[in-house]
C-alpha cells in the first residue's frame, strides 16, 4: 500500500500567500475575531491531500492565494501554477513527492504554523470542487496582467549553449585583479570562478520589448571560491560619459556611475536580495529588498532566471515566480546585459535573448 511507503510523519509548514485584488466593501459588515488562518490539512487518499485556510475579517472575497511546497531543505516549488481565487483551499497529488508544503503571504509578510500529518491518518470524506484560478501572476508590489510580461511576436535573436570557448566578440569579461579568478566555458556552461568581483557583458545593446533567460547555480563544494552569495545581474546598462561601456575591472564600486537595473540575489553572504536602479550619477536607488529565506540562495540549486522588459515595465523572475517588478516613470530605453557576481563559483547555461518583433 502506498501509505506504508510514506515516512511515518509528514510535517506540513503553511504560511499564507495573498494577493488582494480589491478592498473589502464598506457595506460588508463582519464580526472579526482573532482566529488566524485556521489552516486544515487532511489526507483524501494515499496520494491526495487537502489543504484549506480561512480569510481574515479584513480581506476581500476576491483575495487570491499562491500555494508552494518545500521538500526538506530543497528549493521552494510553486504547486499551483496560478493564484487561486475566489476560494481558500487546494487539493494536490504530491503527498509522496513533497512532504513539506507552504503558502506564502504576498512573499513579504510570512507567518506560518507546523502541522504533523501521519502517514496512516484516516481518509476523510470531502466534496470534490472544481478549481478556479485567476489570470494574474504573482508580483511584488504591482499587479501585472499576463500581457505585461508576454512577448506577443517572439523572435530569438541569440542563444548560447556555451559549447565552445568563450567568444570575446560576444562575451566581455571584467574580472577584479585577484588570484584564482577565472571566467571560461566547460561542459556547456559559462563558469564564473572568482575571488573578487566579476561582470560578463553580452556585447549587444538591448532595446524595445525583450526577455533574457538562462539557468544559473551557485556551486558550494570544496573549491577555493565556493561561497553561497551573489547571483547578480545588470541590464539596460549604459555609461552617460563614455560610449564605450566596457572599461571597468570587475570591482562593484566602479559601476556606480552607470545607468542600469541591478538585482543582487543572495548578496552580502546570502543575507539580502535587492533590486536597484542606478541613476547614472552615483545614486543607487533601492527599489525593493528581501531578507527572508525564501528569497535567498540555496546551494547547488539550478535557478531559471527570466528578465522581461516591456513598455517601460521591467520584471525579474526566479523559477517562474516574480521577485521584482517596476513600472519605471523614467524607463531605461537601451543598454547592455551583464552577468554579475563577486567571490563565488557559478555556472550559467541555456542563455537566450528574445525580442518582440
């Protein structure tokens, strides 16, 4: 029997992920009590489980939820591909595969409870209700429609599987002058293995609506530079004082005078994930910051990163989840993309640059 193959106790961690689509109408008078989420976990069968939670008294019935899981110390995975609305329950068939589940509140105000679900817990009788979903992806702060991040007439301008030695006409490395610092290709990967700062520029200016996608992981093992930190990117970078952008040596402070967008994922020894706009005058505006574990790095995990620029809105996606989005009142219209890091050992693969033509 499948249930006997399960560990004796499965621990379910739930926090609630909420995106409020509209405010509570003034005429809706509710009696509010401090019950919290009142999360329930029940086993429906040997490989189906039911999770439910309640709306708080101040939340609209049009509140949307996102459901995630975290199998042990492995990366967080979104189970429901789209926000769930207008209900507050979810049935999934990943009981065996994902023993730890999470539902997160807007990915910034996280509250959780632990639940123990015994592998031989009795089956419960529940109605099967069809799942309804919203057409809105999760965002951080600004609600986007799918059209805001989808390129309608996609054309792949360039892709790189890094099967050959690094082509200096396409990729321009800038490496801080420290020992044991290298940028090279190996086993269809672009490898950044440096003791200090490093930027690898894609030598083609970007403009219009486009997306950049790639896979990337931070290696933590026995290497000299193995350190869990700084899966970073520059994009839309330009130098207002010099038409030749590629004049720096990899030291981060040397880039302060540029105009660009910057994400530092797992920066400061994996304690922060930040989104900045460099203004071109030395000012580095902090647009958003995370310090919770869900937005920090996991060692040796291959992340799929997607950056989208469309109609003045730029967004940064990690494994299908939008970490940052910015509707810039003064958007950067043209510039270069660069892989960025410092003191770490990383591998990059499956790079693509796609435009909306």
